[in-house]
């Protein structure tokens, strides 16, 4: 290990580059990449992992739970959240942030519940947890108007307005549960324009093509000139549309410059969850979206809560599930999906990166090993001394 402003790591494999390399980090950037004398790689270097969809306020809430349906998960979450104290939420969020750092996540976006149960307590607690890790992890906080906070209602809009006063980085909502989705969408986008905040929507997290709201929302994004400022999370229903209808909707999403976040773990667990083995898996059309030029990213979604009782915030695990469930076979595309568009490391790039003790990306996916070296702005924030 070199002085605090410089670190050098030898025997490194890089995505898209043959051979073995030596990386030097200096003054918060990748200062040099040069051939290494060693013949075998000890580390795989990736850009810092980015988890663009988490729920830190609910994480680690269950020890063991198997929802029999999405509705049961919703009911259990509502009951469980009612017992949360502010200290509970801060502890849970901090735990997820710390675990994420250990796995190599350098940026995380978390939906933070705003509704009659959470009120603003969850926002205060997650913002407090963010301060704990501020030098090691960038956390974007979404003021998330849940299905219990219907923005078609004046009181719900006022509650989200109060959340905006706390300084979130995004606004979010679950529109499909609204009694009047067009009115709720109008209220949300009006708030977003007024507060100059981008939007990340839970949208069409179901398999009923007749209930799809994505066409309406994409059109509204274009009409209001909000291209590039809106994200669609889940979008399960896209997998149920006929090929021509899916293609037309994907073209509309591309025209709206909407980013789509696929959440394979939770969607595989919850979609088509009835008596028998599920047939309709609910993972959005990742490859078709990418082919149309849509930005596709991945997120862990829920971690050990009522919606998904597994996971630990490890984006390598999420990537492996996406490779299996969505046949996202192209390494460059898969790495970009877990690194917010970055697929390799170049000289001059910010030194937010993770070095995994693996010989290749497939080796890392197969084992997702511990002992990762994690650097934030060139400073090591997790892992053993290299």
C-alpha cells in the first residue's frame, strides 16, 4: 500500500482488455494502467458497483418469510412497518449501506417510504444513516409515495410536499395502486417540475396487460419535456405484451429517454405466485430494451424483508440472477447494468472501483467472493490491504 493519496495494485484483470495489469490510483483518479509482470490475475477490477433500486428503510426486517402472494407481502409490510421506530429504520438502513460498501457498491439509490404509516420518520432516519457513510458511499434518497399514499388525494400530495422539504434527491411513487392514476401522475410530475427533482417510478409491477400504465406515463414524459429525468422500475408487464405491442412501447420508452431498472430477484419471487409452479416470471424485456437503445440498469430491490427474504445487497448476486433469468449474456452489457453504464476502467476515470479476488468476470459471478478491495475517490474504504 502506498501513501494515502496513492495506491498501486498488481495482477489485475480488466473487462475488455487482454492480459494482466497494474493499476495506480492517485488523487482520486486512475492515474495509470500498465502491463504487470505477473502472468496470472489475482484481482478483477470493476468500476464501483451501483445499486439503483433499494429499500434501505425496510431491509433486514425479517428472519424468515415466504409471501403467498404480492398482496400478502403488502399486508405484512404495512403491519411490520407500523412497529418500526426511527432508531429501527436508521439501524436497518445503516446496516444495508455498510454491507453494500463491503460488496463494492460505491453508489446506491434507496426508495424511502412516505405514507400514513411512515409519515416523515423514515425519511429522517435514512438521511441520518446516509450521513454515517457519506465519505464511503454516495446515497441518493427517493421520497417514495407508496401505494398507501395515493397522489390522487390532496392529503397524500401534501405529505409528499413535506417530504420534499427534507431534501431528497428523487421523487417516486407507486402509480398502479392509485384510484385515479392520471391524476396521481399529474400531481407527481407537477411536484417534480416545481422542485426540479428527477422521478423514479414503481410501474407496472404486475402481469396484466390491460392495466399497463407505461404508455400513458411515457407520453406524459414527452409532453412535459422531461426526457432523461424519469426512471421506470420493475416494468414486469412488458414481458406479457405481444411482440409488436412490446416493440411499440419500447420505442416510446426510448423516445422518452427513460431509464429502466430491472429487478430480477424480487420479481421472480413475487410474480405469478399462486398455488402451482410459476410460469410467467415477470422479468422485464432487458435484451429488447437494450437493443432499442434504452438504458437498462439493475438493482437489488428488497433485502430480507416481506417482499424478498433473501440477499445481502450484493450486486454480483443480482447480476448472476439477471444473467440466468434474462439471458443477459454480453459481459459488457451486464457489467454496465451493475455499474450505471461504466463497463471498464480507463486512465483518468474517477477511482471509484472494486477489486474482486477472481480471475475473470464469470469467475466472480460464479463465486461472488468476499475479501474485495473497495476504493472511493481513490481511498480504500473496505477490504484487506492489497
